[in-house]
C-alpha cells in the first residue's frame, strides 16, 4: 500500500481508534506511539550485477510505559502530513518498523475503516532473487530450496 492510499484512508472523519495488525494476527497494544516517519532509500547491486534502488516511507512504532496513550486519527494525519518535508512521492510504498524480539520490518498491506476503527494490516516482507534468469533458480516459490548455482549468481 502506498502513502497516498494511507493518507486517503486516514482522512475518514468517522475514525475514533487505530489498530495495527501484525501478520500472525497479533494486534499492537492500543498505547503504541508512532515515533518517526522517514524515507529510507536502499542502493544496491543484485546478484546478477544490476544496480538498483528502492525507497520506502517507513513509520516506526514504539511502546512506552504510558498505557493511557492513544494515537488519534488527527495525530496520524499530522504525522503523515510531515512526510511532505521528506519529498516522498504519493506512490511510495509504506513500511512499518515494529519492536519485537528484534526490530522487525513489515509492509502495509491494507488500511480499512471498520466500525470507526482504522485497521492497518501489516504483512511479512520477503526476500527474492532479482536475477532468476542468471541464477537459474528452478522454483522461486520454494523457501530454502536449491541455492543459486548459475554463473552470474552469488
């Protein structure tokens, strides 16, 4: 889901609460904070030797001791409005940083208003081979399957 889609969903005037749903069905405690909005750019060379770059709008969540805290829709809109300072494009994909046993990254799958609650559903991010023709990967859907053995592959 991109930044403009999130801004549009959060603009709904009937929102009275916000929930963040993790991929396993867990919901972040209601007293979460959004501590940052950022643009993260990754410049890299894939295993086939092609230089690439990727940018994302990253929202960082944090749980503090103040269990009475609740992020309002107005405050969320203000945070999203600050993204203009970062010169993010509307089509920039949104990701979330969530503190678990370690810092976990998730992509925003959906943002829907249901019964006055803005439900942000996150999904796990996956790695993938970006040069499957050079790596001669037989089945990209197999996790932990055959390793890259092609001549141009890592």
